[in-house]
C-alpha cells in the first residue's frame, strides 16, 4: 500500500527486528533482506509499485520505544514534512505515527553531543554529569532553606523589638508619665509607620487578591514575597544539561524554600503560639500571615514541580513522563502534599469561610495533618529537610500541649474535664446572652474572647465570643451577647423561649486575643462600636472605670487616664437594655471621667425602605436628623447622650481630636466598613504627632486597636 505526494512520498517498510538493548535510534538495520525492501525512490515507481516500499533519505528515525513489533503489522515511516494523509487508505492494522508537523515527535535532547536518554551509560555522559554537579553542587542546595529561615527570623526579631519597646515604654510611663528627646524621635518614626500602616486597601481589591485590608501589611507581604521569589528565580541556574545530570537546581531551591516555611505555617496556626508571645500580635491577627506563608509555600511548590515535568517531557515525551512520575518514588510521593496544600489555600478564601465556616474548619485541620504527613513522606530524609519537619512538629506540639493544659477543660484543677453551667436568655427577637457564673481558674483582659463548645448542640462546633464583662472583686462571671447567624448560634437561639433562661453545659477554651498595650497608660481613650461590636469595647470601659476607682481610692500610682469617650451606634432604643446596667455602674464609679454617646439610627424614622446600619452605609451620616439630638436621662445618677440619627463616625472621631492628650488610644469594633473608615481616619490623625511642632501640641501617640476575628 502506498501513501505519497509528488514532493514527499510516504510508504510502509516491513517492521524492523527488536531494538538493540542500548536503545539507540533505528537507522537502516543491518538485515539485508529488510534493506532490500527499502529502495531509493525512482520517478513514477512509487505510484506504480505499492508492493515495493522505499526509505526516503529525509525520513525520520523511529526510536525503540515507539515501535512494538508484537502489536502492529506495519510501522509507518513519515517524511520530515508529511502531506495530509488519507487514513481511509489504511487497512486494518495498528500504526505508530510520528510527525513533527503536529508537535508530537519525541525529539532527542542532546548536551555537548550526548543524547540525554541514549547515552546515560557512556563515559562521556558520566564525566559531564560530574562536571555539572561540581559547578552547581546538589549537596549545597539546603543553604536556600536556611536563608529563608534567616529572613523570617530577622522579621520576627524586628517585631519582637517593637513589642518590647512598647512594653517597657508603657511600664515606665505608668510609673512616671514623662518623655525625652529619644522617645520623641521614636514617636515620630512610629507615627510615620502608622500613617502608612493604618491606610486601607479598597475592599474590592482585598476580596479578589486576598490581601489584608491594611496597606502596611499588604506592602510587607508584597515586598517579602518579591524578595523570596527573586532569591529563588533571578540570579541562579534553572536546569542542568540533562535530567540525568541531577535534579534541576531551580526545582531543588524552590522545594527546600517551601519546606523551610513549614514551621512558620504550623506555628501561626496555633491559638496559643510563640510568635504571638514574642511579637504581641494575637493569633486572630496573625491568621492573615498564616495564610500568606501558606500561599508562598504553594507557589514555591509549583515552581518546584514544573522543572521536573518540563525536562522529562522534553527529553522523553509524554510516555516517558508518565512512566517516571508514576514509577519513581521521588515523583509520585510529591503529588499528595501538592494537592493538599492547594486545597488548604483555596478553601481558606474568605468567601468560603463566610458561608461554610464549620465545614471549612473541620476540612482545614484534617487536611493540615494530612499535608504534614505526606510532605514528610515525600522529603524522605533528603538534604536535611526533615529537620524543618522536626522543628514544625516540636513547636506545634509544645503550643498544643500548653493550650490543652492551660486554656481548656484539661486544665488541672477541680473542674478537670468537667463542663461549666451557662444560662442562656433571649434579650430581644434577634439577640441572646450567655452567662457563665463559675469562672474559677480563668482570668481575662479587656477585648479578649473565648471559644464555647455547648454540650448536646453541635458538640463538634466551637465558636469565638468576646467577653463583654470584666472580672474583678465584685463580679467574676463571664457574660456574652450573641447575634445568631447560622450553625451553632442559630440552633441555640431557636431552643430559647422568650425571656425565659435556659441552662446548658459548656466547655471553655481561652481566653485569647486582646491588645498587648496597657490601656491605663493613655490619657485619652476613645471607644467606638456599632451593634454587637460593643462586646469588645464595653470591657475597656469597665476595666478603666475600675482602674479609676482603685487608683483614686489608694493613691499609690498616678492616675494617667484623663478621659474616656464611649461611642455606640445601635438600631433601636431598646438595644440599650443589653448593657444598661453596666453603663450605669461605670458612670457611677468613674463619674466625669466618662462621656457616653449613643446614636440610634432607626427609631426616629421607621420607614420600610430604610436600611439598617450595615457594611455599606455604616460610615454614612443622616444629616437631616441632627435636629433630633436629645439628652436622655436613664437614671438619677447616670446620663447618656442620646442622638437620634446615624452618624458619620469619621466626623465623630475627628471632632474628638480637640480633646486629645499626650498619649491617645482608639478602640474600634463593628462592621468591616466601619473599621475601615476608622482606620483611615486614624491614619490621618498621625499628622498630629509628626507635625506637633506646627500644630503647637504635645501629642506623642495616637494608637489604634481594631477588634475583629480574622477567620
């Protein structure tokens, strides 16, 4: 049978004998009978003699792995530029077709005249391998993992120094409120950093890129990411001449750097972690860095994978790639950790956490354990990378044991492994409170939260709730105000009867979070909250009120606090009842030190089209309602300033700056848009510090603490 064209005749030759063990490409074999059947073409003979096949001078050679005489009757030999083939002319026969026209040819990759597959046993190949290994030694690649760790340690050291500076500054300022030239210089530098750090990335950009809202944090991630990837990619060799000369240097570097990040991923995954201890950054604020390091490890892992696949594919084709990937331990063992790390990163997107948090949480910890195990399996004690796994396991185990023994029901005391009794009661149609009276063994600071696990109600689920009460000698109960959404909180709310308390058993895990700064070392404290965000700001009011009472009574320490502004935006007037008792107590204790402003957004104009304070309009102001501002007397001893309009909290904060003193602390808690607006406004207020000579003031610090749960 003949397939031909005028310029590029194509014919069949009888199948050659089995290939030689060396695996070299087939040129005309020595068998004279086979050679006789492959004659040079002559004018018109090809078309007239279908039985007389020939071998064209420009024919492509067939490699041994592309010919299987046992499974095919004929082998097709195609010219380097084949015409369109009419496959209808072919009889019932199995063919191996190779064509450069469609990019399916397995081309031999050579290095200095050596075939990367066929010449692996030759002396020249071995000498080239030794020369290239000496030029880029495989054994020296672990240094890139060490430099990755060094970079992270330097960052942690800087953050630790910053934390230590503020701790000692607060401590000595509490003893003796004063400053000097050195502290003033640091204050100005800090103000410039906060001017950038408090600025916010647009929410839409943050949503699609997963960058943190803070421009400062985003810039840090971008710069550190560029450093790592440039260190991996830019100044170094990527490939060796042949895969047999050794692993591609780019792949080895990237893999070791990804493994070196593993300890930091697992350290920051813990609620009680050593990085928080060193830097003063609580775990919920470290979550964004935990995700960032995980994504960095994923990108480095992909860079680690690509050179291996590319070089195998170029040298041996798809079949060689398939056989190697699924036949070599070093290849197939890398598939599970890469897939698991990809699942961990993709499932951590905020949109997934928002809608299926419980599913995400259980998937996350299970996939995290599986990733750790499969990564260790893949490493297989190569190049000392197992040391990073030992380090990660050691840090994680230490943190886990500390949390179990100090934060949970496993804490060795009289309530070991025993749940505590909690009273649950509806406050109105959309809010309920939880009170735990027996808090023996627990102490907490303002702004901290605990995880609650209720017996019998989705027992595997536990959620964080801010503690709205403060523990002192008069009151030791934990109180929570909870807005039910989905999952566990909705189940609990649906089980409650109107205004009838119900008792349930609960396990406590915590406390966590809060701020590392001492609120009592600031002259002016501004507390801003919307809705149930008061659960984070009211504890500061209670704590500072108790401090004012105690210092005034004993006089052992100077009273630094000069004023507290408490601002709360709510929907309805009756929402004040959530915390009325505590607000009255604080005002009776601290008196004129406290100024309380409550803004009610709905009661003055209950129109169906009116929207509640939400993430889209929380920072906007209802200017037409200013004339409805009143002062409302709650009791004979307490006066709250009630404003019947929706405020622009940026304007409220800007109006309070006239009362700012030397050191000022601002705490915000509420919707994302509200916290974004407040953070941007506090960024502008940093000018009061670095331009204090122009403004003729003595302001040294404007510090912002935003309460939010990072997951």
